[in-house]
C-alpha cells in the first residue's frame, strides 16, 4: 500500500512454466505495482511470493535474478550513446571486460532465440521494437527464464506488436520460458495469452482471453 491507499489487496495469481499470462487493467488499477513486487522494485507489505513452490524473498532486482526473474519496463532503461552489447552487460561484474567476447555472447543468444539485433548498433539508431528486443536480451543474458513485460505493446505499431508476440510465443514454446505481461488496452490483448487476469477495482478474474473479455 501507499499511505492509506492499496495498490493491490488480497491478490493471488499463478504463472505456470511455458505460459503467457496477461494482466489486463486500466491505468492506475495496480497491475504495474503487482509485477514490480515480483521483480523486486517494490517489497510487499504482506503476503508471500513462491517460485517453484518454495517461498522467495525478493527485495531487489538482483534478488529477482537469483530466482531467474527479469523485468522489461515500459520505459526502457537503456543508455542511448551505448551499443546494444554495452547496454546488455551494463551493471554486470564480469572481468576481464572484453567487449568483443560479450558481443559474441549476444550474437549467440540472438541466434538461439531468433532475434535480429546488431550487437554493435547504437541505441539512438534503433527503432522502438529493436530497443525492446535489447531489453529482452538483457534479461536473457542474465539467465532469466521468467520474463515480466510491463506494457510491451504500448507505443508499438501493429506490425511491431505482431512481430513481438510471434517472437515471445516462439521462445516460450521452444525454451519453456514463462511470460508475465501487463496491458491496459483491450484492443491489443495478445491472442497468444494462455490466461488473462483482469484487474477491475482490485478484483481479479482469471480465464482464457475470450472468457475474460466476454465476462
């Protein structure tokens, strides 16, 4: 809660291996606050988080990565004058600092997951979808297999939306990744979502996309 206001209260949800779970709600409904607690940005006032059935103490994004949880924020956390590789390894304590080796590792991840990114390209030369891909590679580079995407379809054109969702659908099926994503727009509700959590005045309703939209 924030002062006397609750962002989330009596909230329960389950994300399964290899699943895309979409959290749908209006701006201010509390969906970003919810995923921020899972990602270690906020610490819950009460309640518990379980990973693989075991209690998880997540007080920071670093803790979250220990549980293989990585978050891609709505507003990208990228340094424009750095290359894709420099952004991806930023903050990692990898020694020696060998940018050529890091770039090769980024290329390997791109080949593995089917991404199309030039590791040496500057962020300021990238499109929105390219920047988003860099953010996804950043969490995969750190070993995440639970991906949290906050409003990933915001500001992306129709072609970009389709490309992103095709990519996420392919990698979660192939590599058994779990994806938790938020959206405020019914029109852009991803058709690939296996389950949808609808937050309506902090009340949750869970079901497949069509059921939730028709309820």
